[in-house]
């Protein structure tokens, strides 16, 4: 991957970016119109491996989204002030930093860069303090408005990932599909959702195996699926476990299609050659990874290209754009503010985000259209937003760029 400038994210644990708006406040709006629209974004900048790379990309997407929205007039005429906090990917630290921020100056909007454990830790606090929020790492209940009415996920959860994979498998004519997933909360949920989605689609499931997230060998689980007659594998693996799964497939000399879920698409192993990755090796020959339209280069995709170019102008895009959903938080909130006539009433903004009119009017790029409802605050992208691509080199977070 290349970029024009080195990132400033790692220069300090906490940094504040003041982005100046080109617009002016609506005189009719008195709820904070003279104040900046304060946004707090946290992520594991100082973490290790895939977690750090993804956090940096998520934060960079937030910076780019804020800059572009400020150029369009900010949020209800208020300029966006973005504060970046390094939580190390640690739930305890994330809670501490959030409480500090609330005590000093409660943010109008909170953006979490994950992982899911951080999302689970901060959501109750955000709810108690009436703070609108967006997250890239779903939990089992983060999209449930009855529990967290002010939270919306821009990251795809296990249900949406499984639905997309099953749709792809049906298009390809695959059946007798084996499932292998990690012992993480996301992985376990993905395993359950795959069982449901396959049944709903009328496809056979040839086993559903779980491996420990710390395991170095998944041969036993894969052997069980092979013995069960699996003719294709739906795979959940994030970070190093992906490499171990692929090594185990080679040990078995097993030649079947591998369909990696969103976690696989967010793992840089698929985009790097050895020794840093598996690109171009026999281990990756049968692998396709689940990503989104915005993660695949398209010269004609003007809105997406503006997102990518703005991100690249602000720093290095450290991972694939599977994790760049926070860019869309800003056009979504801007459209909601215009619809609701407020920038400070979180409940009214949340209600506005549930409307089709706001979703249609928002100039989003990560997904071209969101489908939030009063019953589900997940993005629920259409099937045509999903892409399943063979591993390639990545340029600025995107697969398939001929310049990579």
C-alpha cells in the first residue's frame, strides 16, 4: 500500500484535529450553532498487528469524513471538531478515556474503531449520557434499538456477513458447505448465523467447527469438515489465525473453495506477499474474501474515490477499506440534522437516521445506501454491495487497482 504522507496518528496518544467549515450556521437554529460539533473517535493506535492497522484506517476514515463534510458546511452549519484518542484496543482504557471526555466536554458524537469488546464496554456509558454513536465492530446487541437507541453500526455484523456469503454460494452453485470459525464472540455468532442462513437458502451444511482463537493448528477441525463431505468452506478468521487455517488446509492437501468472511477481508495477510502474508502462495489459490464495493477499485466511483483520495492525503491507509465505515457517519448525521432540525437532540437525530429519506439523502461512500430501521440499527447493505474477490495487492486500502 502507498500513500502521500506519513500518518500523524502515532505521534501522540491523544490528538485533536480542528476542521474548519466552509458553511455558516442557520440563524434559525439556536441549539449550539455557535459551538463546534464535537466528535470523539477512539481506536487501538498503540495495539499490535491487525488491530492497530485497522484502528488507524478507521480513524483515518473518520478524519476524511469530517474534512469532506466540513467542506460541505459541517453538521447543521456547525464546524466539526474531531478529537482522536488512543484506547489501545483495551475496553478498560476505552471506558476511562470516554468518561474523561464526558467530564471535560461531552461530545456530540462518539465513533468507536473496535474491537467488539470495546464497543460492548462503552455502549452502556454512551446510552446513559445520551450520546449518539457509530461503531465499526458490532456486538450481539449493538444494533438493538431497545437496548441502545442512540447507536448505529457502520460495520457489518455476523448476520449480514453470513447472508452475503450464502448469497454468493448460491450464485456459484455451491452446496454441502462446511463452516469453520474462531472462538471469539463474533466468530461464534457467525457460526450460528451461517447455520440459519444456509437453512433459509435451502443449502446443506456439512459441519460447523470452532477453533480456539489462540490455536496454531486447525487441522482437526478441517479434517472433520472434509470427512463430512464439505465441498466449500465458509471461513471466519481474523489476523494470524487466517494463516494457520490456510497452512492446515495445505497439510490436508484439500482442494475446495474457501469463502472468507469480513474478518478475513480485514486481515492484511491476504494483501501481502510472504513473509508478511500469503498473497501469491498455493495456500491462497482457492480463497476469495468478502469485502464491499468501496473496497474494490473502480475508476468511475466518484464518491468512493473522493473518500479514498482524502484519506490518502491525510495519512497512510494501513489496512483494507473493509474497516473504513466511519467516513459515512458524517454525511449520515448531516442528513439527519437537516431532517430533524437539530444538531444536539440525539434522540431526534437517531429517529431521523431510521428514515428512508435521510438514508437516501446522505452522500455516503463506504456503503452507497444504509437500511437502518426502528427495529434494527445495523447497516443491512444490499447483496450487490458485497464483493467476493481473490487476494490481490492493495493500493490505498482497495483491491484490484492496476497501479498496485
